[in-house]
C-alpha cells in the first residue's frame, strides 16, 4: 500500500524530479507534489512524496529526518492513514465534549 510523506523546509528551487531522485534511493516513488501558495502560486518549501510501500516510507522518514539540503534542515512526517486520522479526530471531539460538559456541570453546581 502506498504511503505519503510530508516534507517540510526544503529549498524553494528543488524540483519534483530532483526530490523524486533523492527519495528513490530508499524505494520506489509513486509521485511528488509541490505545495504552492494560493495567492502568489510560488512554492512554499513543503512537498508531498508518495512511496509505493509503507516500509519504504518509514525508512525514508527515518533516514532523511533532520538531514540538511542546501543549508536547510528538513523535517519529514509520514501521513497517517485516513482511518487513523478519523479516529484521532473523533477521539479529540469526544474529549472536547467531555471537557465542555464538565465545565457546564461546574458552573451549574457553583
């Protein structure tokens, strides 16, 4: 299953092809996408790299995390699967509801 990696703090002049070449040292790269500013349409220094295998994405994050490219220390995060993100969002909403309920009870009691 493919896995996406969020790459942050890259030099703005690194192309999709160059970034794909760098990550292909670890495993097969399916796609690279450059994030651009919505107004200026210029690169923001953030990229998404999609690796063919989850294990390759995991290895790439561990290998490249904190590496320096042209005097910029890059940061990588492996994207969570959609179901895991949904669970996290749901858990956060439940905790927020409980917090709001406890505050409401405190106001009611006092």
